[in-house]
C-alpha cells in the first residue's frame, strides 16, 4: 500500500502507491479521501495513550507527571504507526478484500 514499508523513513510517511499490487484497486478514490482517517487516528491514539497509561501508572507505579511524560513520548514515538494504521482502517471502511479478484488478477498478470 505504501511506497516505503518503513513508516519512520523521513519524507515517505504519506507516500502511497497509486494502485493495489494484487487487485489494482485505486487507493485515492477522490481528492482528500484520507482526511477521514484523522477521525480514526483519534480513536487509535486513545488506545495507544490508554496502553501507555496502564503500563506506566498501573504496572510500573509511576507518578502522575511520569505517566504524563510516558503518554506524550508514546504518542510522539508511535505517531507514524498511528497515522498509517488509521489510513488502513479508513480505507477498509470503503473497500473489502476479494480473494477471487486478487487471484484472477495475479493469474492474468503471470500469463
């Protein structure tokens, strides 16, 4: 889906292939299509922040300030992962994977 599989590669976070390599589905169905992924990233970010809180405060027993710092560091460190995961979730609201279409596209390409 992405040009670079590494989300931490500078300048390549948002670069996507034009089409799916398996089924030739066009990823950007309209301009600004992935703006909706911002809403998904909020929910995904809450999950990451909640996990950081649970680990820092409940498991390690850190103070409130240390827990806050742990949450901020987690959100900053995982930002590229959260962005890409949100885009993947967003596009899956509109497209479903069809294994038959993928097989026929691969067979046509190999022949």
